């Protein structure tokens, strides 16, 4: 991380150190209408389809993603 990022991160932490969680949320809502709490993420259902060498998750209400199978270590 760059030194400017670390400096800004320290400034924000200092500014928010004496605020309650609700006050921080309210400040964030004033800056953006979108707020995502990472410790309260909704669960996502996956619809995995085995396609041989890879599996894909499609039509599950979120972006398509995939993973590749690999051979077991011998």
C-alpha cells in the first residue's frame, strides 16, 4: 500500500475513534446511498454446473463465475 493510502487510513481511523457505529453508518449514508456491511453479508446460493474440466455458477442472481478442477496430487 502506498504511504498516502496509509496516511489517509490513519486519519479516518482517528476521526472515527470517538464515534459510535451508528454515527459512522450515518456519515457513510450521507456520502453514498449504497452501504454494504461486510460483517453482515447476505448468503448467496450457487447453481454449480459441472462442465468437465471446470464448474460454472450461472443464473443464480449474481455474476457468472467458474473454477477449474485440478488433478489430485499423487
